[in-house]
C-alpha cells in the first residue's frame, strides 16, 4: 500500500511559510505580558457613542492630551472603548475622536 503526502501535509506548503501580517518589531517592542492591566493603571472606561472614528486622529489626540503610555484603546464589535486616567463627558470623548 503506497500512501503519499500532499505538499501541505509534509510542511512544504508556501502558505504555511508566509510571515504574519503584524510586524515582529511592533510585537517585540509592545509585549502584552509587560503591559500593566487596566485596573492597575487606574484607568476608567469611556465608550465612544459612534463606530465611525478616525483611528490616527484619535491616537494623536489621546497622546497629546494624556501622554504615550497613559491610556488604552479597545475596538470590539464596532464599539470603541477608551480607558483613560480621568473622567470625561461624552462631548469631550467626541472631541478626542476628531
């Protein structure tokens, strides 16, 4: 009985050797295990009332207001949640978004 392997079964598939889309340098400089958790940082959640947010503008405004490592941003199921060190009104959150 002769059983032959296909190229994907023996590990010679070209797709399997494709590098991930996330740059390794970013992952190396931002290891998740080294980041403090949100409660440890004293951050408060703020939900953005609209899913239409300019990411670059939001991050620029957050960095300008709070500093580079003083906030966290989460996008889950088209809902943005900002974890910020201070309480903000809904109007102030919208101003950060652009």
